[in-house]
């Protein structure tokens, strides 16, 4: 699994990425691996009462009223 740092806009960009030299010849990712789109990297686990859940963060805009926003979020 390879995680790019920078901008890879498609599979071909990753396939053509230079890995190193072998016997004086350039080696690219496609020479040594199959390249395909996979799932996003998992960043952690969340649970509520032992049931897998999604962790979400909400940030208010500087001009929003904190009390009003809190009421809207907590309103069922």
C-alpha cells in the first residue's frame, strides 16, 4: 500500500512514479506492483455503548451565535 504525498490525480500518475534504479534502469511503481483505487485510510475507531459509530466534529463559523447553534444541534 502506498500513500502519496503530493497530488496524484489518477492511477497513471502513481503507476509512473519513479521508485529507483535496478541494474542502471529506472524502476516505476507499475514495474513492481498492481495499482488500483482502494478505500480511504482509516484514522481511528469510534463507538457508542460498544457499537461501532462515526466520530464527527462540528465547528461554528466566527459570526454564528454559540447558544443558538448548540440548541439547533441538540434539538431532536
